[in-house]
C-alpha cells in the first residue's frame, strides 16, 4: 500500500519525550566469545530491553527517561551509570537496599547464544503501579513497555495492566508495547493469552513474526497477526532479517530489511523499536520510519553487546533518502 497520501494520514504520537519502563540487568559474557566452560575472562555490560530502547532513542536525539529499580549494590550503580552515560534520564531509577540487581549470563554456542537469567527476587521484580506516578510521565508523548515486565512478578503485571487500563482516547500519552516474549520467564501455557490481551490494548505494538507464530499459531502470516491484534493504532510485524510490515487503519506498508553481517542478534528488536519510534515522533511517513528501524537494528546486529554505534548522521540521511529501487539495491550489494 502505499500511497503517499495514506502514509501521511497514518496515526503517530505527538512529538515529545519518551519514558521507558522495565528491568535492566548486569550482563556477563565470555570475552572473546567462547564456551563458558573454557572462557578465561568475562565481559561485564548491561542488558535490558527497555533501557536498550532508551539508549538508542538518546543516540537518535530523542529526549528519553528510563524508570526502573536496581539493587543498592555495585552492579546496580554500574548499570545506572552506563544507561545514564548514553544520554538517558535515570533520575527516576530507585535503588532498593533489600533486593539485588538482576544478572544475565550469555553462553555462546555453535547453535546460537543461550541466555541464563538470575533475576528472581531482583529489585525490579518489586516494581508496581506506583511507577506510573513518576512526574516524568506528565510530559511524556510515549510510554514504552514490553512483555518482559508482566512476566517478572504479580506486581509487575499489575503495573502493565494499569498502564493499559485507560482507553486509548483518554490517555495523556501513547503506549508502545513490544511483545518481547521470553519463554523462560513464563510458566508453560501462560504467556500467549496474557501477551495477546495486553498487546491489543496498546497504541503501538511491535512483534516478531517468529514469536507470534510461537505464541499464537505456527501458521501465522503478518496479516494474520493483525487479525489477532486488531485494536492497536499501529502494529509492526518484523519478519527476521527479511522485512517489516506496519499495519494501520489506513492500510499497510512493508520495507525490506537492510542486509547486515550478523555478529549477534540480541538487542536488534529493541534497536528497531527505537528507530521506528523516532521516525514516528519526527513525523516521518511509514516507509521512512520503517527504514530508520532497520538502520538502527543493523547497529545492534554488528556487535556482541546489546548496544552498538549508529552510522553517522549523513549516512543515515543518505539511506533514508534513497528511492525504493535504490534501497532494494543496497540490500543486494
């Protein structure tokens, strides 16, 4: 679809600050990437879907805050400093004196990287609806949530449910929701109905086609995901390294992904979300917003951590300004 008039008419949030809410952990990974059993050294970094989005938004020049809780410990202080150093407002992050900062350990293998979580009873698992009273939400244009948070605890589920309880037309800000299904965090058989219900209440939803198939129906295609989630103003279905499609009331738009040499896929979905959100906030048409999502995702795919450097501004503008045939040609080179 894809007329320019329809693209201009598509819904988008008003321009303004973004608030990201969710847990970030300290992350350990072998350096260089090898088996944990043989590694002689581990690299310490930070890992959290919502803070990944926040850091990429900051890289792209969008004012953004991250709300969460960390332990009152060395790892918590390191996480907060790292996210703040990226240009994110971390003034709303609380340090819990009784609960630890969560920990994630990556285990590289020939079949892909396995992730081990040590986050039970973490400071962030005690988050609840009180987070939504933070003053930063008063001026927010978008609040970004993910399907990870409701899996952490009953209070975290309540936080997300309360954020989505207000009907879209009555919200003071738009709500962006990345499904971000983490199978290890959910008791068997519980994730699918909860995530579908939560996602269908949001204004903007992002979901991978593979995770939609894993959650709801192995035979799903992008338009089938839209039928399952008919209410979001915009639904983005990401088909791996092939393409992304956004569905709105005015129709749908599909843009092929950029061809990228993949070092590690972790964090690419968060980067895509930040790029796409940035495009929307700046009034870009849907194709351009999808392109910015792909460009930002590419920077995450090329590093072992979750947060990689973006191309320089001139290169981003060059890619965004390509004709559709030239964009497709870049993907073949």
